[in-house]
C-alpha cells in the first residue's frame, strides 16, 4: 500500500510540474510581451523612425494590455520567419497579417481571427483590362517569400501567371512601379495601405475580392490558456467599439467595405 501511495504521489508531483512548466511558457503572467509585427505594411504594421503604427500594432497593444502585460515591445516578423520565431521563443505573439491555414496550424497555434480580410489585387492604372483574378493569366505576379497569397492565384484558381519572387510586399510595389511585374495580389487590408500611401501614383486597386483571409494571432503550440485569453480580449475589443474605431481610423479613407462584427473563432 505504501508503495502504491508513493507512486501516486510521484504522479501527482509530475503532473503538477508539467502544469507549472506550461504556465511558465504561457503568454499569461508575463510583465513584458514581445510581439511580432510587420515593419513595411502601411496602415497595418509599419515602422516610422522609432514608432510602430497600424491596425495590427494597435490591436496587438490592446490585446497585450488585456492579457495583463505592463510592457510590450515590437519585433519585425517577416512572412517567411513567423513560425520559426514563435517556435524559438523570439516572440510571444504575432500580429502580422498572419492568415490562419491548416499547414501553419501544424507548427503554431492561433487565437482569433481578429479580422477576416479578402484577397484582392493591385495593378498599374494603365492595365485597364485587368478586372479580376482571371485576367492575370500570362501576367507577372509578385511572390513574397513565406506568403501563401500567390498560391491562391496560381494553384487554387489555376491562373497561369509568371511568378516574380521577392522578400517583402514593399519590394512588390517597387517592382510594380518600375514594370518588373504586372500585379500584386494579397489581402485587401495590405493592399489598401499601400494604395493609400501611393495615392496619386499610377497604381489601381482592382477591387474584386476572391478569398477569405482570417487574420490570426500567432501563439506557441500548446498555450491553450493564453489562446483563450486572446480570444476573450478580441471579443471585448469588438463589443466595446475599439475594433470599429481602429478599422475606420486606418482604412475608412480607402473606401473598403469593413466588417465590425466579431469574427467566428477557430477555437483553442
């Protein structure tokens, strides 16, 4: 009997130890959170001097405060490095136009989504014949390393485009302007920011959305408590009017049709 009790006690202690370890690795209870954001996406995540700004940045700050963090710092999270940054512990959370996909969910967990965007396209104003994604056939399309947007065009919709690979979406816009490629296709919020920044230039928003892009909060695998707390914070953000205020602040001038209701969560 004493042996059985001893073994039972060992199991209890081991279980408690696992629980403590999981809590220690959670985003909950941290005084300072390191948050991955984009540095080159106007109106979403953009670094101007020493200041980070944009919708993703503002949402990240709101959620971080709701999680109890006293401080938070922003770190650049390029598309190709987001999963690795979470897995290595370089960041605690990622708010970086991070669409939730089945493949990514094998590597990281997601809170949210905190917004559902829709893929659209930017072209040169002179390309009047491009009215929707099918019209990109035979055109040069920007392919950002680590992004899935090009797959929606070439693989899912079987549009025969020529891919031009770059590291960042800001590189896409430069190549679109100099004629090195013909189109940039990704989430409408990303494109709206660039279109707004380039106002008056020779860039045209096609305004023909063709996918749903669920912007999730990247979080390390297994942090269920942290994920649930993130979802609670996002719900409060919509209910108290903050989401509507932030969406209008950053995107109302673009004329996009914005959604102000709480998105359907993935579940933790």
